[in-house]
């Protein structure tokens, strides 16, 4: 997952350059979606690992932080466009 986080950061950084966005925008957006899917799958696995009490997942502050970051990625925020 550390590699996915690193690659996602690189893609997000590349999206901030207009020339890169113009040339590779579709590919960057697709990669972003793939990374988000990986983060969702990872969260789901970690929540299911807490079975039969999946609510125990949220007892860790880091887990709550991870969940909030991934959930925020689904918010329709276009404040910079």
C-alpha cells in the first residue's frame, strides 16, 4: 500500500501541471480511480478483519483517519475549477 500511496501522490502532483494535464489528463484520472479503488478494497479488508465486531475498526484513530480520507475522496468538490 505504501507504493500505491506514493504513486497516487505522484499522479496527483502531475495533475497540477497544465501541460501534463492537457496531454495525459485522461490517463491520470483513470489512474486516480484505480488508486481510489485500491484504497477502498484495503479499507474493506481491514473492516472485515475485525469481524464479528466491525465497529471495532473505528476504535483506532489511524483507522478513523484513513476512513475519513478515503470517504472525502468521494465528495463532489470542484472548488479549484
